């Protein structure tokens, strides 16, 4: 799911990572909004608020919205930097460090966030935006920009384009490619919604501890990849 990159990736790999990470993003999106009334998985709205506050001469609030944008960007930058540094050392499991950082952030907010909601809500927002920037950059990089999981605007745009193309592309190979792409986008959208619904239901009961569900999902994803890799290595060893 995580470890395959480039030409080694298949639709099955992308569907698995898309379902996992969009589910996580859906939880973070709803939990972050319910906790601090801020968007915590993308920065499109924050840019509009930033410009609005600057025009109102509310420079401090404008700076806060700038920080939201910056921390998403910083997460993306750090994720890509870590992947490149680890890959240049010849290690194949480039995804472990960025994913572990995301797990640590979500776990920390899930456990400690209750104490920060009133006094330091911006810490929660910036931390979650950093984690989602980290995630989005990682999945974009390892899937060759095929999968993005933290926001739906581009997905619905691409889905609309591809659905319209079904009326015009009749060649079997082209139609199969379109079907695969549509299936991937519908998977991301569906699991984002599922994550959001679960986030909303459980937030009412356990507040920010709902992020621990996302943490468990990510940990299970890493364990799955690790076990599968070990099984493949053992299989090759005994077959040779």
C-alpha cells in the first residue's frame, strides 16, 4: 500500500492507500472543525479569510490565517524533504518516518487537545494542518500525483470531467482507464465521507480522542505493509 512507488504501483495499491488516508482525513476534517471551528485538512478557505482580514486591517487575525496556510505548506515541505533524504540513503521504506510523525501529531492532539481548545485553539489547527500537509504530500509523491486525500474540490472536478468523457471515449482501453480513475476518485470521496461521519458521531462522545481512531487506522496500515513485506521476502527466500 505505502511501499510501492512509480511503475510498481497498481490500481489496487492506490485504492488501498486512498481508502485509508481519505478515511483519516475525513476524521481530522470533522474533528478539527467541531473542536476549533476551523478547516484543518485544506487551506482554500483560509486564503480567502486571510485576504478578508487584511482588507479589514485586522492584521493579527490575518497573520493567524497566514499561519494556517504556512503550516499546511510546511507539512508538505517536510514530508517531501524527508522522503528524498531517506530515498537517497537507499532505504525503500521512505513512508515510515512521515507517517510516524503524522501518527504522533494526531495522538498528541487526541490526548492533550482537550486542554488546548479554549486557551490555544490555534495550536490544534496548525498541528492538524501540518499533519494533513504531511499526509497529502506523501501520498501525492508515492502515487505519482494520482491520489490526493485531504480535500475534495479537485476530486469532484476530475470526477465530473471523467464521467463526461465516458460519453465520447469508446475504445475499450480508454474506457477501462476512465473506469479505473473514476473508481479511485469515488473511493477517496466515499471514505472521506465515512471518516467524517465516524468523526462526527464519536466526537459527540469522546471529543478530540476521536483522532485516536485515525491513529489506529494509520498504525494498522503500517503493520499491514510491514507484515506483507516480510511474507514476500520469506516466500522469495524459500522459493529460491
